[in-house]
């Protein structure tokens, strides 16, 4: 899959609409009860990049980005302003925001993960596009130093520790992240007259599995 490690202008994605989508298959039985199943282990996010266009200069930037990606051909990074941190949006990223693994005495390669919780239920989401310079990692409650104690691959979200953590030791991380997406259309239609009247273009964007 072709993916460009470039972010859609954050100033243009700010104000866009979108969020997670699930696919649930529901079968209603003869007795009125339901059987529900989901073929997706992870949700898939969708956005509309056209909603945040505020000027014709914004439209020009959108078209330039669209052309550089050749429509749907190449994926890119997207900042979801509603969900882009390992912590609350109002908080500061810390090395112990998320528990990403526990040491087994052998492994030193770990995937960044963000866990969503509600009541007794939780859902773990793999983070594959962390933002460079924002990732902080800790082991057993002690923060580590990037470039000395660990390396981060910002294209995959994989953390490589210099030393294998002890068995049972908590490996934690804090980070900002982008969503891997592509345009969900090969066409951008803009009318200058209608844009000035408040009719913005519809430019769907959909999350990629990477």
C-alpha cells in the first residue's frame, strides 16, 4: 500500500466532522430476540475534509494536497482534533498515560496502544502513526530517554527498548498521534459562487488499515 508520511494541514482539519464507525450485523430471531455480531475488531474512522474550508485559499490548499496524493491513490496522516492524545485533550502527555505491555523477560519490541474505558469494559486501539517528538516511554514507573533507552518508529508505532524489561514490568507510553487515512473520492467539486454563499465542498476521508 502506498502511504505518504505527510499530514493533511491541521488548520484545515480543525472544525471538520467525523469520528469512529462500527459495523454490526444484527439478525432478529422468530421469537423477537436478536443475535449481534461484528466482523470488525477495530472501528474505522470517517471524516469530511470539506466542512472546515473557510476561504478560497483553504480550497486551493485542499486541491493542492488532493492532487499530490493523486486522489485515493496515496494515504496520508490526519489529525483528529477530538482524539489525538494518549491522555485527555486538556491534559499534557506523560510517559505513564497508557500501559502498552508487560515485560516477559524476552521481548523488547512493543506496539503503541491507546485503551478506551467505560465502566468495566475496555477497548485497545493500536496506534500506528505517532507524531515525531511527542512519544514518551517508561518502564516500571521510570521514564526513559529517547535515543538512549528506546527508539520509536513513527511510521509503524513500534517502540524498541535498548534493554529487555524484567518479567512483569509495566511498559508505558504517552504520545500524540495521527490517523492513517485516504481520500474516499477521486473528485473534488468546487463552485466559487456557491462557496461564497456558504456551500462548501464535500470531501470524504476514510481511515486505512495499516
